[in-house]
C-alpha cells in the first residue's frame, strides 16, 4: 500500500519541482531585466517588485512543507465546528468565489497572450519570450505562443493566485474556528448536572486550544510573508504612480500590481476581522459559563471557582495573532496601508530631489 502511495506521489512531486524551477527561472529573468529598467523607474520600485515576485516561490515551498499540517488542521476544524450540509454548501460556494477572484489577473495575462498570437503581433510576442527566456526566442510563431502560454499558466498563475489562495484559506479556517468556539453553548444548554457540564468544558477547551495552536503553527509564517508582500505591493504602486514618467512608461504596466495590492488589503482586513470575531465568540462563551455557574445548584464550590477561573482565561487563549501580526483593532490594516503609502511618498520625493 505504501509503495502504491509513493508511486502516485512521484508525478505530483515532479510537477511541483518543475513549477518551482520555472518560478525561479522567471524570477532570475526579472533580475536580469533590472538593467533595462534601472534608468527609467525608481530603484525602490524595482526592489519591491522583485520582492513581490519572489514571494510566490516562498509561499509555494511553505505550502508543500506544511501540506499535511494544513490538511489535518482543516479536518480537526471541520469536526469541531460540526457544520451541517447546508453550511458546508455555503462554505464551498464562498471558497469558489474567493478562489475565482484570485484568477482575475492570470486570466488577463492569458487574454493578452492570446492577443499576441494574432497576426501582426509577432515582434511583440518575440520580445515577451526573449524577456522570459534570457534573450532567446524561436523563429516559429506558434512555438513562441506555446512558451508564453506555458509561462502564463505555470508561473504568472502562481505569482498572482497563491497569495490570494492563502488569504482565502485563512479566512475559511478562521470561520470554522469561530463556529467551533460557538458550539459549546448549544452542546451544554440542556445539561443540568454540573459535573457533566464541567467535564464537557474540559474536553471542549482542550479541542479549541489544540486547533488554535495548529492554526498558528500552519499559517503564521505564510501570513507574515504575505504581509510583506502586501506592504511592498502598496509601496510599489504608490511609488510608481507618483514618480514614473508617463511619457516613457505606460500606466498599464502597474495594473496587475494595483489589483493584487487591493485584493491583499481586502483579504488581510477580512482575515483580521475574523480573527477578532473568534475572540469575541470566546468572550461570549466566558459570559455563558458565568451564567451557567450562577444558576447551578452544585454544592462543590471549589469546582465552581475552578471553572470560573478557567473560563476567565479562555478568551485570552483563544486569540489568533499569527506571530503578533493581527492586532485586535479594526484600524490594523488601514494603519499599515497609510504608513506604507506615506513611506513610499517620502522615498519618492527624496528620489526626485
């Protein structure tokens, strides 16, 4: 059985290796292209563009390494949240919508490549292929089309979809954890025996703490990388729009970065709000336990005091911070956005002077 599983994994691992190599080749080609742009656009723009370019490789490697942990975390969250069939269908629809939004930019690149394969665009197509293949291009137009479509599918798809995929996945996991936190109230609402209630809380809290730890371990580094990606995307866009000479460079080249930055800002803001919602649900559970203990007729006061003490500590332990990346404030992302935009404006003004 293990041999069959390993043999099935070989093609998948080979494909992953090929994609990573193609990503690295494409990113090295970006490095080579610096010398063509260094006198036209600001250095800060070039540097931040390279950082956002290499993000896809780091994210993909992290996803490969953490695949099993991510899958086990989602499985545990699904068991904990006890979603019904209707809720799961809604979750699937939300995931499909979120993942579909991640393909807006890659679809645009594919349509652009299809346009390059039309008659009269051969020279422009050759320039694109030469830029991606270290100066090489084929004399055959259809070979160039195939190469460009392959680069768009295997490389640009990765660059512009992987960050969005991770954000959508994080929002989904946060929603499952929030539902899992909220399951304790309906689970124990009709329980009259205090000892049974106490035992149910011990089991429930252990499962919640385990899921919180799994989420932190599986996505914290990814979110940190994506936060840097978002920050540099904001810097790239703001620097470009303020300093670029529109007579030499068309604003259309910044559209993918603009869309990507907007998507990441919205994604991080949504994720931060869902992280806050998890903590608020935990606070409601604490208040529910206080009410249940007050209404209890148990004579074991020491056990009641112990449960109240554990309930008081419950919200502080049910917090998704992602290495302190998420702060329980609504202005978290907007503060970061304004800070990076101001930083880009200052650097651009220094560059002009």
